[in-house]
């Protein structure tokens, strides 16, 4: 539960909200709490100098979910945020929409490549994502 924000329920249980307004409000509160913590982390990482930039400039942080609708277990239009510059291999501040049915594993494969971990295939991946570096 999330007693610190007045929501004693668990995130997973609330994600199966059945369109109940009270449950949806509680999960909204939890999601807001999580995104505030993410913003704090990103601000901290951006404030720490490292080499020719900041820790955030050199990091790759993925935040989101493998479900776009936990109630329906829908895997389309995933709510994912990719933060950090990946040592110059990621362009920030953009919204990228990939074609329907693009496997999430394509993102993980693309991030692995950026840390020089050459993997030909990861789960249901079909290749590297284009457009991540601008």
C-alpha cells in the first residue's frame, strides 16, 4: 500500500479497477506519486556533474509499464518514458510513436546496443528502433 499518500491499496489491485471511479482516483494518486519521485531522481541526476556533462546525460532510464491499460492487460500504445542522453546516443525532449505491433523488446535491444552489449535477438524483438538518437 501507499499509506504515505493516503492510499492503503496496492497498485496492482487498483490497476484492475473495472472502471470504478474510486479505484481510478486511487491509482491516479499512486501514479502521480511515482512520477513525482521520478522527477526528483531525474533532477538529482541532472545536478551531478560527470565528465563532459551530468550523470543524466550519460544515463538511460526507462520508466513506464508493459501494459497501457492494466484493467484490460492491453499491450498497445505503452506509456513509456526514456530519460537521459545515453552518452550522446539518445536525443531527449521528443515524443516518438512507433508502428502498431512494434515489440517492446526492440527498445531493450536498442538500449543494450548503446552499452556495447551486442545481442542479435531478445525475446520477440524484430530489430533495433530507429529515431532514438534524433
